[in-house]
C-alpha cells in the first residue's frame, strides 16, 4: 500500500489506459479494474480519486457504452488526455524474432500490424486483452509466442521488445477523459477550454436544427455531436456534445440558453482545459 492518490482504469497493468494514466497523472497510483463500471464505482466509493476512461479512437470511432455510462455515473470530467497507440512486438528475454510463430493481442490491434506480421510470416491470435497477453507470456515463460502491446506492458512484465512501433498507420490515437467526484470550473487552460454535455431535444419539428442554431450564431465551435439510444428506444433523442469554450463565456452562455429552449434536459458533464494535443 502507498499513500499516493489512485487513478482507476479498465484493463490490465500495461494497457493503453494504464499508459494514459502514466502519462497524464504520473503522481497517481494506477488501479486496474475489470470493467468500465468498476472504474466508475472505484471513484464513487472512494477507492480511487480519479477515473481514466477512453471515449473515442481516431481509427475505430467511439468506445461502446461510454456515452451511456457517463451521464449516469455522477462523476465530472476534469481533464482530457490523448494517447498515441504505439504497438510493439515483445517476447521473453532471449527469444529471437525467428522464434516467434504466433503473436497474441486484442482483436482490434492485430489488423493494425498486418503489414509487419505478413512480412515475417507470423500468425495473429486474438486475446481478451493485449496487456493480459503479455502478462500470460511472462507468467508461463512461453518461448515461441509474442504479444503486441504497449512499451509499458513490456516494461511491466519484464519482456524484451523485438520490434518497436510496428503499426501500419501512424495516426492512431485514443482520447481519454479524466473524471472525478467533484467538478472544477475555476480553471482556465492555456489552450482553451472544453465543455461536454448531454441533452434531449423537445418533441417538436426541427428541434435539433433549432437547438444547434445558437452555437452557430454565437460563434461557438462544436467539435462533437453524437446521438445514442436511451432505454432501448429507437428514437435518437439523446445527444452527447463537446464544444470549445467555458459556460462563463458570454457566447457559450447565449448558446446554452438557446439550447435550453429547445430541449427537455441539459446535463453538463464537465468543463476542463483542452489538451494541447487536440490541435
């Protein structure tokens, strides 16, 4: 046990969510959790001070279930973090590249390294978790199996990196949200501010179009707008949005006032500094 505050994340030590924790909050002790619900519960119950949750990936889009979980969590977004998904091939110390016949990784990582795997005639095998695959190799001392995972996973489990950053695409990035039990609206970021909220439009014609008009007329940039189901309904009436700015900004105030007129409910999930890597 340590006296350091904790930051909870989903996955095994060495996962990309752990990498996000390591990069954004190095002073915090990482707390691995089985599921996103467990991450949220860790903060709700005081086991952790912060939660690190992925929301979207530049290659695969939004992370399933997150938009549903965030409004119900009672937590507040206090920061965002971006992590480049670098993939490395790792194996037990002493194992050579020519010894590797199979690599294990999460299903979404394998296609991202298809060019490299084909070049060396290595077969990919899906695993539940990439960092977990690295942990299994270390635990079982497997000699002809490698893992595709983060550099942090190799360091965590004492594996040797045979090839570093072998992903086919150079832009793959995951955006994370850092969440806490209390909001912090007092800060102003050097690179601007972001406000995230969810809303339900009123059941009137063109309600969404009219609700969005206030952001355009007041010069507020909306960087994300997504609809999703609520309670199993096929009527896409709930929306998740990110905008640039702070609710105290006059332009944002006016836009939110107009939004409120055309909606049944607006819930602000967080006001936080924009990450410089957003640009």
